[in-house]
C-alpha cells in the first residue's frame, strides 16, 4: 500500500438515518479512509439533528453544495405522523431531498448498476437505461374538483395587466370531475439543461418523449423548449461527443425502449418519470442496485442511493442481529462523488480509485458473494450469502488486489 490519495477540495458529506447511517460509517471506515485522505465538510441530517436545528442544517448542507460543487448524501427519514411521535419532533419536517432539490434547482437521474449474474427481466436490455424525471408541477401540483351535477366548467386566466382569458372545459350534463395542472418555462428549461448536460457527461444518447400530438399547447411547450435549447447550446457538443438527441412520442418511446438494448438517458415529464422509474428499478432487479444523482443546471452534483433508510433492517440491527443489507448503492454514491471531485479538481488518482472500487464491488457480486436481496435474484445462484460487514470485507479484499 502506498500513500493515501490526496484530495484538493472537500466533498460535502451529508449523513442520514437508520440502517443507511450504520452502513455509511462502515463504508467510510473500511473502504475509503484507509486509502483516501478524505476531505469532507460534514452535515449531520439525522432526524434528531434536523429537529434540533429547526431543519436549518438541511439548508446549510444545500448551500455548501453550491459552494463546493459536489455532495454525497445518505438516505434520510422524511417524517410522517408516526415519525413525529417516534422522535418527538417539533413538527413534521419536509423531505430533505425536496428542500435540497429546490435550493439546487436540480433534476434527478437514476441509473441501474448492472452485474452479469443478475439478469434484467427484459432480456434484450444489455446496457443501463438512465432515467431523468422532471420534478416540478403537472399532476403533483394540481387543483381538482368534483362536479356534483349539471353546469359549465371553465378555465380562466387573469393577467396582471390585461384582459381575462376564458376557455370552456366542458358543459356537464351530470356529475363528473375536473383537474387543472400547470408548469413553468423556467423549470422546464432547467430540466432540459440538466438532461443535455448529463447526457454529455455520461456520453449517452438523450431520448425525450411527451404526447404533443394530443396536448398541442402543454406538452408541445416541453418539446419546443427542449428543441430550442438543443439547437442553441448543445447540438455542436453532442455531434462532437458522437451522441444524439432523439424526440419521439411517449407511446412510441415506450415501445422502442422495450425493444432496445438500453444505453440511453430517457428524459420524462413528472408523472411519466414517476411510473417508468419504478418499472425500470424492478426490471433491473433491486433498488439497492440503483444510483441516483441530482444534477443542477448550474453545475452542482449530489450523489445518493435510490433506496430509503431500510427501517425494517435497522429494527433488527437494534436488537443486535447482524443484517444482510446491501451497501452497493451507498458505495456507488461515494464513488460517483469522488470521481466527480477528481474530474473537477484534476486529480486523476481519485478518479482511478473510484473506478477500482466500483470494479471491486462488481467483481465481488459476479464471483457469487452477495447480500440477501440479490441472492433471491442471482443466476447462477449465489455461492455465499453474506452480512453487510462481510460483504464490505470481501470488497476490501478485492480492492487491495488492484491498488
Ligand atoms: P426503503 O428504506 O427503501 O426500504 C424498503 C424495503 O426495500 C426494505 O424493507 C428492504 O426490503 C428493501 N431494501 C431497500 N434498500 C435495501 C438495501 N440497501 N438492502 C437490502 N434491502 C433493501 O423504504 P421504506 O422502508 O419505505 O422507507 C424507510 C425510510 O426511508 C422512510 O422514513 C422514508 O422517508 C425514507 N426514504 C428516504 C429516501 C432518501 O433519503 N433518498 C428515499 C426513500 C425513502 P426487505 O425488508 O424485504 O428486506
Ligand atoms: Mg413512483
């Protein structure tokens, strides 16, 4: 073993809750600290600490990412009524991910981690499909109304200066329902920017799909903004990188994706992204084999795991039982952040270390050593089903061989 790898700029380290917090410190202690002179600025988003600081710590963490550019985040509890009671909270604090996303103005990209012995349920998918989901508006900020009986439903816009605009939605003869949704050009533009930038970063084609043949104003607006940004800012860069921007109708895209071999970034509106990301996660196997990165159009990156705090396993851990919780998504979150830090700082040793650690994780699983969640899916069957700590030790052993 040679000297530890040096870092120039600190990473913003955002700690979290329950089982992922336990795995977080294991990963650091066994896989990172022995090899990297880890520089981090630490923010503790454990629910108790968010409560103590009236959630200011979450805002500070997001501001730190703006300062340093790259963060890595552990999973955190989004409190519901039961958590308010369990932790005796001052109030039901908002989702930290939502708060951070709002401050960084980001888009989340999810990418499956593929290994040879976990086969996607769609057999022709050979490469990961990355999904980029718009995270503002549409049905998630809707206004709905139940129509009780006959009458006219109208949509009215009252400009600050100017004439009222009115559209008839429907003349109801009987009972029914109506819904209003909206979106903002600024939000759609920053979504588009993030998608083009991430496709370039990953050197993959970008697919975008809406239903503009039916929704000639609303969905068409998404399509036009994407096209305009592509023409003005990204066409040249895409051609240089040998990647393409491809627009097609959402139903056509679904059919093509299923028949494809994967390997693209698929950008989707909020609802489409919600539905399709769950489909992708289940086709590729497990949430614990899914990376997630928040990319802001201003050039900030926050890496995390796609899964939550794995509360059920934590309850077993608290009883003193060892658990076979899968740390792969957390390890990859650290890897993603270290690699990005290395790229931005011009420290190739850090990039190489992240590559080697990633390869060691894949090798461990492909040699048949895995946690229980993967053992259920593996083909050929797992040789050794291990607890979390044993898995990390097996990764360490393989990492040491190549350092
Ligand atoms: P979860 O933590 O994702 O876990 C749900 C189930 O998925 C687990 O019980 C486990 O199944 C399996 N699983 C997830 N990650 C796994 C891993 N790494 N290894 C092995 N199995 C894994 O979701 P949840 O239990 O619904 O949520 C718990 C807490 O997480 C909630 O308070 C929620 O607010 C929070 N959350 C945070 C984030 C985030 O910060 N990014 C995201 C989602 C949820 P088995 O029990 O069958 O083994
Ligand atoms: Mg969903």
